[in-house]
C-alpha cells in the first residue's frame, strides 16, 4: 500500500484507513470475528490421530478460531436423549486455547435415524433416500443419505428441539458466551453447506446416482415450501441464540432441485435459488450474517455470489479453502483438477488465502471476515497462517509517545501487535489552513521487536498524528508540546 494521502485532510485520511476493514458499514454493528479459523470436520467421527492434528493446529500463531463441527446424530442418538461429552471436550479445548468458536451442528447425512421411526420411539418424519456424488460426479464416488424434506413438520419440530437443547446445555455448562457465531444448518446434504440433493444419473454420468429431481417431485417439492422450511429453521436459531452472529455456506450454482413452483422441471437457466433464502436470513440477522463459499483456489476468482450478496444485502463475506485432499486428511490443494490436484507450497498457499481475503483485489475495500482452513495446511504453513491473520484482522496500535519540542522536532513512538507491520504517519498542523504533512514510514527500534518510531525536524506546531497500517488498523494521537 502507498500512503499517498499528504494532500488530503486528516479526516479523509482517517476515512481511508478505516476502509481497510472492508464492508465497514456492516461491521460497525456486528461483533468482531475476523481472522483464521481451523475447520475441525465432524468431531464425533474423526480419528484420534486427526483429532491430534486439529489440536496441534490450534497452537499455530495466527489461528483465531475453531469451526467446531458436530453431527446431530452424535448429540441426540435417541429422541430426546442427549450426549454432550464430545461437544464439551472440544468446546473446552477451544476455550482453553483462547479461540473463538463457530459452532456448526450438521443435519443431512448426520440426521439421526430415529427421526424417521414412527412414534413413540421416533418422530415419524418421511424419509427421502438419495445417492449423491461430490463435485457433480467428477470424483466417481457415490454416497447414500437419507434426509427429511425441509418443510416436514416432524423434522422442523425436532430441529427446533435440538437447537433449544443445545443453547440450554451451553448455558448450563457455562460455555454459551464462548460461541462467537453459529452456522445456519438444517438444509444439508453431506456437509454443512446449504444444499439438497439435486443431481441425476444424466447430469453426473454416474449410474449409481439417484434421480433427485424425480424423488423431489414425488415429495411435492416447491421453492415456496423450501423457503417456508428455511423460515422455520432460522427462527429456531433466532429464538435459542438471539444474541449471536451467524454464517451460512452457500453453493452458488444448482444448490436445490431445478423444480418450478408448479412442480415442473425448469428448462434452461435456473433462477438464483439462494436469493430468497439469503434475503430472508439477512433481514432476520441484519449486520450479523456472514455468507461464505467453501472453496478457494489460486488463480481462480473468489465466488462472485458471495461478493454480490455482500453488496446487495449488506451481509459479511467469508471463505473456506478447498478440501481436495480431504480424503487423506491433507486439506487444500493449489491446482485443479479435483481428480489430480497439486499440493500447495508456502507461496501458493498464501496466494490461495489472499484470494479470499481480498475477493475483489487488494485495491478494493471489500475484505473477508475470516478464512476457514484445514489442520494439515495450518501445521504445514504456519508463516502463511500468521501473515493471513494480520491481513484479515487490522493491527492493534498502541501509542507510547507523541510529542513535539519547541524547536519543531516531532517524536512519535507506537507499538503494534504485528511485528511485521508497515506503518505510515501523517501529521495535522494546528493551523487549520495548513495541509497535512506526510511523515513517511515508521522505522523499528529493534528489528526483532514490535516498537516503531518516526521523527521529523523543523515542523510547524502539530495537533494530531495519524498512524495507519498497510494491513489495516489506525491510531490518531494528540501531540503534546514540550
């Protein structure tokens, strides 16, 4: 960044500095959850060795939070009977590590089987059986799952109950306040992303994939019913966690079956299926809704859908890296295709992270709130993680000295929580008719320390000094005269 603001007023300089946070109009009323979050994967099913990898990653400098993912079926293995031990273990680990928590309760493939069992031992929801394939069939893998329709009243009732039970347990355990935000889930497939089975054997080229369109038509699918179910789901979150921020992971294209309101198959271009759901959620959670896409790749632009939603609805933006090496627990790759990806290097991985941090480029004020990363990459590239942390979360600047001697010499010393910060300074003369004076970049008192300074001789009387960081963060200091 160039601190080319010498010919602007101090007010303009402060405004420019604040723009580095990205979408500041939305952030002004939202909690601060910026940074790097490690994605745990489903803690109820990961292996002991993978759990150790996740735990190790939380100690990497620059990691700010944990996306704590857990399946509904592990918490409520029998209707109305809860098992909290695994959740509590991971909550306490995140808290003891000083990390923020993005709590993610997943339905979809993690829906408990009792939901479809008739009363009294079950809820009696109607089961819908699908076989799906990741990445539109590109992997050749087929996975089976049984889900309920999002508008199924039995499902909605039990989802409301588990969300309420979750909030009540966290409060009784004393960990409710440790939850920074929650993922809006309930309409899921095999991940926490908001989507439903929508493919066919023809669309994937795989005979093992079920015809989701036919199954949904038989179930009476309508876009209005989907929205009705989403309204109920988000209300359940709102009622039980009224003071929390939320995130929702979208699939920009074809997240839902291409079925029109009259039940027919949509021919040609499908309208934006996410738009009605995101608009509803943005109204319910104004100023505290993050919309994210769980994919980043060097050389590929960050999802335009996330950017457009932020611009149109005032939501906040976030991203997750790709997980092309997920089957081996190695996390993100740094090239396509998914069937033959290339492992990342420190250089390409940082590029991947920055693709999400600056979705419209570094010259644009839009910034991601956070980037979700996988444990193996976090442990392999700690330098990249710390650098990305500082780029996501503006530096905290603390004034030590700002004084001017009678001979006009100005002396300014500050400290930054980022020892690698690039800081610039602008001085505002007391006389209102004089232009702000660009003081240049601050130097370090110790190459290995976090103290910075700037001095300048022969200046007119100075009233204030503005210090800004190239990676965000600013400090306005009143100058004392001696």
